[in-house]
C-alpha cells in the first residue's frame, strides 16, 4: 500500500506543478500584453490624464491671517453675498422659506391651508390691502411677515399672490 500512496502523491504533485506552471505562464503572457497596450490605449489618453489630474489636484490651500489672498477672498465672498441679497425672492420661494410651515395641511393654529378655498374665503373677502397689512404687521397668532422680518414688503406681496393663485 505504501507504494500506491507514494505513486498517488507523486502524480498529485506533478499535476499541481503543471497547473502552477500554466498559471505563471498565463500571468506572464497577460502582463506582456497589458504592458504593450496599456500605454497606447490608457495612459496616453488625454481624458484619462485629465481625470488623473482632477483626482490628485489639491482641494484647498492654506491662507495665512493678514495675507493679501485672505483679503481678496473676503472681498469676493462679501460681493457674492451682496449680489445674492440684491435679488428679490419670488412668491413660491418666500412660501417655501417661511409660509409653508403654518399653511400646509393641516394648518397651524387656524392658519388657512394652501389651496383651501373655504378657509381663505373670509380673508379674501376683506380685500388684498387688508390681507397684505395683516401679513406684514402680523395678525392674531401670525407674527409679522410670518416670522421673516428680513423679507421686503414686495416679497411678502408676491408670496400672498402665490398663495391666492393656488385657490383657482
């Protein structure tokens, strides 16, 4: 029996050796093919190079206190904020930033829900001037300008018109 075991072990090792040899040969062949084609089709591609440059580009920089770069960045940020503040908000924007909190279903503390004609009927009957005055100055539980006193009166009127347009 011992000879049979030795013969099996020798055959098994021969098969394993052949498989390892084939795997190494395949690995070397694939490596050679890849090295020949990778430079031609991948590494020299401008799209690939641009993507590599984008990935390794710095995400920020260090600016020291008192430097000219810091002063320029602060001026640019201030100018951008002033431009953003100069644009008035539209009616839907004002509604989404302030009014929706109380005027979406089910309505907070009796606030009329957007689109509910019955709830708005008494308010609309008083006229646009009274409705605008109540919104700007506050009325009952509603704070002035819906709690957004930073909004211009024209922006409030746009929001009122937007909410009334939803009744149609």
